[in-house]
């Protein structure tokens, strides 16, 4: 059995939106294993992003516990979470969140600058097949290219986990496939545990494991043995 | 370069318009700081070096005449390190090309050695030689203003005899850095000069052989001038002593010192206000810029950058803008300082007065700017950095609008949609609106001060030359004369009327506080010389007692009803205690007025006068002047027309420079504030404005919404600025108030209107700059971007 990277116990998160209480997560229990490609599936508002943000140390739960290897994240303070993100987590967002005033390679260097044993920024870009475009600004790149820069930026620090929030959500199918290929490649070549959240069920076919969420709860967990390549996905 | 620093540079370039506007406001403050304090430093160091090198005296005294042996008694006063006895006399100069007589001050110097105190700086030529009684050294200002050369001869009436004085050298003295004819408002180098002449020659000309009438003392380091002055006064008492004065009250020194303290006050006060405005604008601009950077801040946090790194990154924005301002400001300040020093060089006579910017001033400016930048950035950066990363990822919550308090049903009906949007947007950010209003109001105030002082000087002239001194010519006599002099003057060509005037040198005392001044005798119904207050209102003199300048009363600590002691310093030197019967808030000097008859009675004299005021027929001015030049009893004659002319020339040069400087600064502030307010509004609301365009609003209509906001802010700021301007003017008038002159505070409608118009122009200009950007609004792009 694979070693557990994350152990999640009784996780809950409540938002207060004015006078309304929104339960984004209720009693979530999960284990995410090292090196796996995990897809979190669910409709809007199912709590996927909240879960991802908590795992990534961007947000703190209202109740429950998240354990990363032997560290209990939910007990870490602001500085502890920053250090955790800096050393172990790579993020990929739906809207790429590149710094518009920096070129592709500079966006990657932003991370390699503060990491302990980073990749060469150029290598990271070549890994997502963007070696040629490294001196372009985000505004000069297509959406798919921007997302691949974001992936390069995320993996350049050699993270233990790559967290992707709707990485293809803003892209068309063919561009989305190129991005998913980049993710699959990172997962297989670097062995980086990859968690992708999406509402596109088709993407589940390339995962080792599919976790379904609805209304803040885990409704199903599916272990898969036969992974498809992104090109074989049926949308 | 680190990627974050690259981001910094590129982000700054992206907001270069705003960054530049803020940097310019900073630069304006820095420029003032550098201009004033560097000028202060240059003037201060030049003056002190000059004093040191030329051994400027510590105590000064004039008297009628003392035999030379008295000098030994003076030298024996403890702590006196040097004594220089002199003969000082006023003479009329008969310069070719002048209708009215010019006048000169003759000061004796030894021919065989340099003076022990108040040594001269010899610019050109040579020292005077013994046995050549007509050789003189002439003051540089006079030589330059009259285009004289070495070897030129200046005709002068010495004690009734016309002599031709030969200029053998051009000199400057630390005693006359500010060389003004006593009783005048501004120096006039063309009509007044100082000449240094051989001691024996000068004494002979004024029947002063074996005696002297003026003395300058140097004191041992750290000695108290008060003690020495008291002893000196006792020694000189029998010789018609007019009272010793310390260096601090010596006219030239006092003037330079007064200028220095004003430079220092303004050099700190004004820049601090500018920096506050800059910090305000920086805060508003940065808050908005950081709101736009929310997703980037979230990314940086997600990537593992900690709060300190992100905070420092954004703080560097502010510091970079501030530093830009410092660089521009130092250059600007140095340029303006050069301009000001140029002005000083026409006022003050130094061997060399050069402008330099001390390193310490640059360091001070930088430190002040950094403090303002950090203060301005602090809340904006803190708010941005403290955002939890997951929250930063989401767009900012839509602004909560509500109906403003002003929107009563009555108002709403007339507002229209655009008006309502404008009003709600302003009310939603009350602090920000207040900051903009404060900034614009400050610009109004700065501009207003320039115009107010222009007016104040006009007023001062009006009060002095039309309300107080209505005569055309003032003739001073060498010795007090009786009635006959009056008739002699009345017979001169062009003289329409004569009013004799009697002034008496005296010491006025109340307890330990004392001042030396002239008591003026005033006839019951004065025709020409009247007592008027700051606002030009005539004060009627009561038949008994004295009326004092308000400033003098404050110095002495007396109020009407109190008694003061008068020690008259001429004639029989009577001492009296008299009642203070009135005060006058006047504009110049320290004055004491008495009824003319009461003054004559106190002096136990008949109807004598030591000066006369003439009303003349302007057509015969030339003839009159020619006659006056050669009258032996006349020490000098001042023609009002000439005085006003030189006053206007000096003031025009001065005021045009300072109004120009104020105008530039006010424009910078107004532009900086308005442009930033507009840019921030535009950035916050481009989506909203684009939506309106899509709905079919025209460019003009959406411009109106944005411009309306600026117009509203400006409209509110104008009256506030008017009040600021009034308060600041009053404060500055208060600071300038001195024993020598006091400004009337008079704010004309014209000054206010000009200031308002200037600011409205600056607002319209900045509005138009932003309007160009509004016209280029890319509807599709704006609507597509996610905020």
C-alpha cells in the first residue's frame, strides 16, 4: 500500500456571509497517497476549492484536522503555513494568476528564487513545452500557454504535491488537453502527487483515484487501475 | 535583478502617470525644503565667515561728540577686546543725472591701518592714503548701481561745503550687508551709498578734531553685551549718548537674522504640509493599486512568499515613488535656491554669496520623504498583506452603496442619474473625499498666500505713503531750527506748503525693559504726517501723555493708563514719567507720539523743528531738488516719488519670483491630487462606465459622471482652501511681525478669485488628461476582464 501524503479527519469549514452561514465542508474524511493523480469531482459549490485551499495551506478549517506526512497542518500558524507552501506545495489556478508584469521565465523564477532545491526555470518551461516562449509576457500568451507557465511555475520548486483548481476551466478542449498532458507528464516523470479539482467528469478517466464531492461531503471514492491519456478522453 | 524587483519596476511603469503625479507633489515639498534650508545654510555660513574675517563688532553706540581720551575709558570696560572710534556723518550727494538729492553716509576709517572691528572687504582699488583728504572707499552697491569707476568723483555737501570725493576703492562692510537709508522701506543703492573716509579728514570737515561721535566695540568671547552696554551708556551719557545697541539690534544684522529665521521656519513648515498631502495621495493611489493586485498577492502567497516579503515589495513602490520625488525635488530646489540667492545678492552685499546644497539637507529631505512614503503606504500595504490568501483569490466584494444623507427627496429630483452616481461615490469614501478636498484646498491656500502678500505690500505702501505720510518731500536738518527755517523752505521753488516736524531721540523704559527710539511731536491737526493703524485709520492724539505702537507697548509690557519713563537723549536730556494714553497698531518701527506743544514744553524749547514735510508742485521738482542739494542746513531730502519707485522695483522683482514659485507649487499639488483622484475613480469604475457605454450612454455623458466627481470635490475644496489660505496668511503675517515692520492682513476679493481660478484651471487640465483615457476605454476588454 502507498504511503499517505495527506490524512484528513472530520474536516469542516463554515463561512459567514453576512448573516448567512455557509457550510462549505462537513465531516470530510480522506487519505491522499504519495505519487498519485487524484481528481476531485463536483459541481459548483460542492466544497472542492475550499478543500483544496485547506490542503494547500491557503485557508484554515473551522473543525477537524489535516495531516501532511507527520505534520498537523491545522495546528500550524501563519508563518508555518507560509513555509509549508513555500517548500512543499505547487498551485495551479483556473485563471492562471500569473504576474502580468513578468515574463514567463520570470514568473517561474519568482518561485525558484525562494525554493531550497529548485529546477532551472528554463527546464521547468521545457517540461511543459514552452521553452521557446519563455521571454513572452502573459498578455502575449494564449490561455493554454499561460496555464502551462503556471504549471511550470508550480513544479519548479519540486513540490511534493501539485494542487490544481479547475486548470482547464477557462480553456477550450484542445488547449485543455495540452494542459492536462503537461500535468500527466509531471505526475509520471517527477512522481509529484497531483490533485486536480474539476466539474468535468471526463478528466476523471486519467486519474488513479476519483473523489466525488457534493454539498460539502464526500459522496464517492473510486480507485482506478486503467488510466487514459488526455488525448483519449471523451468530453 | 530579482523577479519581484522587475515586477516592481514594470508595475511602476504601468502606473507612471500616477506615480509621476505623486512624485511631483513629493518633489514640490522636497524642493521647498532644499530651497529654504540650503539658502539658509548658504546665507548663514557666508554671513558668519564674513563676520569672523572682518571682525564684525558686538556693541555699537552713537553720540554727539566725545573727546578722544574717552576711548581709553571705554577700552577699560571689562570684557571689551577692541575699540574703534569713528566719526559718522550723513551728507547730501550731488550726483549728475538725479533731480532729487541722493544721500550718503560717511564713516571714518584710519588711513594707516585696517580697523580693529568692522574691517572692510576691499573689492577693488586700494586703501585710502594719508594726507589725501578727498579720497574715499565707496560701497559696492552704490558703485554698481550708478556705474561708477575707480577715480570717479562724487560731489558731496560736507557740513555745508561742497567737496569732490574721489573713489579710490570699492568696499563692503559687515556692518552694511543690508545698506538702507534710515527710515526707508527698501534699500536703494542708486540714491544711497556708504563712503569710508580718512578719520582726520572727516573729523576736520565736521569740526570734530580730537573727538568722535560713534564707537564700535569687540567683546571677549562669551562676554555679556548687557553689562558692557550699561557701562558704555554711563560713560557716554555726558557726551550726548544715544544709547548703545547690541549686535542683535544692529539694523543690517537684524535684517539678515530675520531673513534667516524666516527661511528656517518656512523651510520646515511648508514641506511638512506638502509631505502630508503627498502621503494622503500616496495612500489613496496605493490602496487602489493594491486592490487591483489582489490576485497577484494571492499568487505570491500561494507560491510561498511570506507577509514580510510581500509587504516590503509593496512598500518599495511607495519608497521608489518617494525617491523619484527626492531626486526631482533636490534638482528643483537647487534651481530655485539659486534664484533666491540671486535675489539676496541684490539685497544683501556679501564679498561672495554662493548657493550650495549641503549634504545634510539632502539627507534630511530623503528621510522626511521616506517617513511620508511609509506613512502613506502603511495602511494600504497592511490591508493588502493581511488578506488571507484564499480570500485574496476571490474578487473584492462589490462595493456597498447606499443613498447618501444628502439625497433628500427634494435634492434627488434635481440630481439625475449621473448626479446620484457622483454623490454616492463621493459619500461612499468619505475619508478619501476628505483627503482630496484637503489636498486641493491646500493648493488653493498656497496660491492665495502669494496673491495676499502682493496685496499686503500694496496695502503697506498705501498706508505708509498715502494715509500716514502725505507729504511729497521730507527734508531733514542737521540741527534743530526755528521758525525761520520754515519760511526759508516755503520760499523755495515749487513748495506749496510746509509742515515742520520735531522728533527727539529718547530711551523709553518700563521696569527693566527699554528701547531707544524717536518721539515724534504731532500738531493737533496734522496735515501731512498722521498717525494711522495697520488698516489705514487715523488715530487722534490726546493732548497729554504718549501714544505708543502696539508692538512697543508689548515689548515694554505696558497698557494705556500705565506710566513709562522717558530719558531724552538730546538738549538738556530731561527725564520724565509720562502716562501712556493710547496705542496704535501701526505697520513700521517702534513709535512714540506726543502732542507737539507738550514735546516742546518737555524740551524747554520754542517752536523748533528738525525736519520739515513739504507739499510741492511736481512741475518744479527738479528746481527744488537742485536748491535743496546745496542748502547747508539740510542733511538730506527724501522725495516720495523716488522712494515709491524704488520700492515698487524691488517688490516687483521679489514678488514675481515668489508668486511664480507659489503658482508652480500650487499647480503641482492641484494636479497631483485631482489627477490621482480621477485615475483611481476611473480604475474603480471603468467597468461600470463601460457598461453604461454599452447601454448607449455617450462619451460625453460618462465623462460627466467622472468629471462631475472632480468638480464636486473641487467645489467643496475652494471655500475650504479660502479659509486655509486666510489662516495661513494670518499665521505668516504673525510670524513676520517684528519691531521693524508689520504687515496688514488684507485678503482682497481679487486674491481669492485669482487663487480659485488658478485651481479651477489646474482641475480642468487634469480632468482633460484623464478624459482622454476615458475616451479610449476599450469596452469589450473592460467588460471581459475579471476583477
